């Protein structure tokens, strides 16, 4: 989900590393991503705070892991945390840890994310969704390099490099009062902005080849090689889900043992094949979710791709339908 870096010997050498390394996902030759790679190399060397921005599916976590691979902390902990998933009641404990007996249910002490990542890297994914009340405490981590566990009166020093990522416009969030301005500037010491796939049309054939071979190996099938007309359509498609969506679309073809189809083509095919005997929106949604889950063997991520929705939306729809008894 990254891009080949020309004129950058360090990243060129990484391309020869074995599969599984973040650099094994370096694909394409987009100039904008080459500039990102140059800045990433410098930021990794000096171990500074990095903010990775870009739309969902552009490969932000891949770049976070590549930053780790390039820097002196490559053999130290890498602790990811989804800021959007932090629960309001336990978020402080989840991040900063707690002492035994600090609150009801605290039967033992907990390190928390930052102490667990000491001497390594803490990756704050979806940092734009961090609760406002926690932001001053994160600012203190950045300014002072210390955390105070819940239930303790004494701060503890930590040594972590913080890499944050968001698909939100943080400057807009600051203007609307949803994100602290001082925290934004602390996080944004170096910004790596990942361009959307629609702006990397020249790289799409390379991504198709990469994911085709990758999924062919996983599903033990022949690698898909699109004809010229199909390749043209794939390059011209807008890809709202970016690189992740392209990967899902190609994998879906292997799962269903058919030629990969663009989401708009798939919906057209489904509309020709299925004549639903009702028009109620709830029942239509239920039928669509069930059909997608059956077609993908119960895989929520691929079912979401089949429906052209985000995986989080699919999870929410499944939960809602289970709660209401509308799904088998």
C-alpha cells in the first residue's frame, strides 16, 4: 500500500526483504508518494512525532510500520491503538495504565498503552476521534514524556515515539472545537499525506498485479491478468475505498472464482439476477447483508466490499440486525 521510492537507496534496498516486512508492500512509482518516502526516512531516523493523513484505505498503518522499520526502534515494541474504539469510562486506564484498586474491578495493576510501548513506538490510529477530555493528557505525554497511571500520584517517565494517523481534516476539527490546537501542532511535527488512489492512476496496474499475485498464492489459483479494456475501467474507477478497496475487489474474484468486478458492475449484475418480492427498505437491507455474507463465506470484510460499504458499517449493520432479530 505504499510506493516505490526512486533516488532513495534505503527504501530501494528494503524491497528485497522477505514477504511480511512492511517494505514488501511498496508498489508503484507515484511522485507524491516518493516525496512522502523521503520525509518518512528522515522522520524515522530522528525519531520525531509523525502525523500520517489521508483517506481511509490509503495505507496509513503500513507507513507507520515502515517508519518503525526504517528507524532505530525497529526491534522495539510497536503498540497500535484505535482511538475511535477507546471507551469513555476506561480510556485513561487503557492509555496510561492504572494501579491495583484504582477503581472498581481493578484487581491488578495495568501498564497501559504508553508504558507497554516504552522505548518503542505507539501508533495512535484515528487520532482525530480521540475524546476531547483525553487530549490534554496526550499533550502532556508529548511535552513532558511522562504518564500518570490512574490511582497514582506520581508521574512515570516514558520513552516513546508517537506516530498518529487520521482520515479527518484536523485543521477543520480545530476550527470547530473538536480537537485541541496545541495538540494538533505537537502531532504535526512531520506530516505524511497519503494521496488517494484516484490520484495515482498510473500506479493502479502495479497494484492490480501485486494483489492478483498475492491472492492467487493464498487461494492457490492462477494470477488474474485483466485484458486492456478491463484494465482501463479499473484505472478510471474512482476507488472511494482506495487501495484497501482495490485489494478487496480482487480478492473477492478469487473467493467467488470469477473475474474481479468493479462495485458498480457487481451491483448491475445483482440487479439483473435478483428480483426481490418486496420493497420494504429494512427487508431489502437484510436480504443484501445475508446475500453478501453467504457469497463470501461469512467474511465481514469481503461482504462489505461486495456491498460497496466500509467494514465498520457492515459490522454495525450486522449488530443492528442481530439485535432486532432481523438476521439469521
